[in-house]
C-alpha cells in the first residue's frame, strides 16, 4: 500500500474484509503521520514477512481489535496504538492483551523523543526547560478538564500556549474550579511520557534553531531504534510469531 493511498478513509468493515483475505502477518497501526516510524519497524521484522496496515486513527485500531474474533485464526495479527490519555489514567482492562501493543508514552512521538534523547542535543536546554514548565502549567489544566469530562482541547501548539497575550485566558479557572497542582507535579516529573508527543516535539523544534523538522526527527530516530521502539518491535514479533506446539514425550 503506497503512502499516497493512506489518506483515504477506510471503515472498520473494510479493514476486517482485508484481514479475511490476507495471508501475511499483519500489524494494524494508526495512520499516515506514524508511518515513517512503522515502515522502519516493518523493515526490522522483514524476516517474518510483516505487512503494516494503517487504518486512519486510534479509534479504528481499537474498533478492529474489539472485533478480532472475526479475523480468521490463520491470520497472524498485532495492533499498535498510542496510549493517549491512558498514559495518565491507565489502560482499561478490556484492552490489556498481548496482541495490542501500546506506546510507552502518550504517542509514538513520545517514544521517539525518549529514544532520541532529544533534550541532550539542544544548545540551550535551560530555555527549553523554562518553556516546558510554562507549557505544562496549561497542559495539566487542560488534561484535568478532559479527564473530568469537559470538552477541552489539549492539542494547542506551544506557540499559542506560550503567547503572553493568550496565557491569562488559557489559564483562567472556571467558576468553582481548582487548579490541579498534584497532576501538574506528576506530569512535570514524567513529561517525556505524559505530555502529548506532537506538542513535545513542537516545543523541541521551537528551541532547535531550525536544525530539524518533525519528519526529520522521526526518520533519524526510527532508523536507529532505542529501548522504546525495540520494546514495540519485540512485542509485535512475539504477538505474530506462531506458538510452537508443546513436545509430547513418547
């Protein structure tokens, strides 16, 4: 499947139909933005003949997983999904399965950030840390609102969050609302996992003096997998490798 076709929306029914027809070990992944990383994982698993199938988002990955009983038994399949908000609230029990592999951090960008040790290559890490602190002050509030069922976006670009004219409005508490100081502390102490990965990389790029792009970072780290990506590769391999029949003594 070419990268150009990945932007076409695909339904769960169509994904199931594809899986019913395939003879290849298949890994269901989210979509276009992640394919730079997942194509390299595919190469790492080339000895197994693995095919990556992007399905247009996390929701589709989980929907197909919930219908995996419709996939023929001879089709070896694994699923990779961003942990997303579950990096803070924990993965629900119904999604705890060896075939479903989650990122270590909020998203694959978090795992890239950790594997690439991106903070170590910044010339001015102090400025990054200062801006990260200010970003997390807003992010903790937005995440807390989301967890509590409010309609809140956590995808604002750091440039918007750090804008002096917008910060007072973004940090303004609602009537009866208390600032989630404990959550802010928790996120600040584990920000590489808990801050939304795209935001984290955008904040890095803001401080990297135009040396990199989002795409170049994904490419540079993915071709040299570190512990986070290696863990995903290992778990995918285990999920799609046929179990050996137990030896019966004669």
